[in-house]
């Protein structure tokens, strides 16, 4: 069976840069059959942000790129914004632990305001550097994450967690921290999940699976919520560092053709999971401009 017409085909986590392939990458995504992108912010400058104004400029770059992609390719784009946890390595060095923590907290407050204004749709990426960092940096990251839970609760949105691969126990701890901050664990998305997680292991957190062929085929019949993503980086200096932007539509076609219930199962990552985790349905696709 082909992909049902009218079904959104959603990449739940990618990065695009005006200095990289940018809008053209979104055009390739559309041409491959993709329809909706969750566009996560990133550093667009050589040095990480060191002031709130730097973060505001970064978020504005993401927003204006999202607008151009919508206008020029018809792709539906949902910006996801937050100060990147890895930025803390630089910020602790230049601003000190207190300064770095306050910077990321105020940047999260700004991101939360944009979510409430529906200029962004989740807080991401938040969490911890995925590599070993000095204890002081790790400590600040945990304090910032605590604030992210609160801002997400106040703004009524999910958080998209950046961290090394987490065990079931670590996901349980994350879920417990979210709940104690008043945020439902079902609003905690672990992005870049690279192994299949049973419902029991998830502890109500939500995996966003990297759309590698074997992984996609192993999770396709799992109960939701779960998402598919490429984590496309759009960095010409690092070709092939992550999956190509056209991967999710290709995998969607493979799932649809995998058996009688294949097409049906695509509703889980592309529609039902968005509805359950974000609280709204992906908007219908507009006609792509010719
Ligand atoms: Zn990412």
C-alpha cells in the first residue's frame, strides 16, 4: 500500500541553517513525500550565545527560516526552541556557573513566552551534554533542566531532551523529576533514541527514534506515543554526520509497503503521538506551491 493521501509525514527533530542547505533541504524533504518538520533551533554563529540577546537572535533566525520554508515549499514547520545544554560548557567558562545558569534560565523563560504566543511548540533541546563534562557544568545543567520542567508546565508544552542514551532506570528518574515539577511524564520526549524501548522501560516518557532502517522496522507496531526523526544537521562541514532530511519519508514508504497494516501503523508516529504529547493535531497540508 502507498502512504495514505492526507497522512502527515513528520520528521520530529531536525536542524536547518540559513548558511547551509536551508530551504532547499526542506524542498528535498517535500519532494520525497515529507510534509511536516519540527525545526529545532541551533547555534548559527561560531561562538555559542553569551547573552539573552544572542539567544533571542538565534530563536528569531529559526523562526524566520521556518516562515521561509512554509512560504517557499508548503512544508508545515513547527519551531522548537531552547538554549542548548552543550552551550553550558562555553558559558560556564566565560560567565561562571551562576552567570551561565541565569543566562539559560532567562533564555528558557523567553522560549516559554514564545510557546505561549504560539511562535514555538516545544522547549528543545534541553537536558545534559552527551559527553563527559566537568562536575560544575553537569551541576548547572541539572539546575537548568529543573527550570525547563517548570517553564514547560507553565507554557503547556512538551520538552525535548538532549542527553546520552538513557536506561530504563534513568528514564524513570527523569519522569519522576518532571512529575515532581508538575509536568506530566508524557510531555518528556527523549530525542535521538537509538534503541527500541518497551512501554515499561519508557516510564511514560516518549522516545523520538532516530529513523535508522532496522530500528524503524522493529518499532513500527509498537503502541505510541513515539516519533521518528533524522536529527539532520545541515552542516556542509559534516556530511553524513546524521541521517539525511529525506529519510523519514523514505522509511514511511517502507512501513506502508511492509504489509497489510503497514499504512495504518503510520498514524501512530505522525498523528496520534503529536495529538497525545502536544495536545493538538498536525494541521492539514496546504497545496505545495508550483
Ligand atoms: Zn538535535
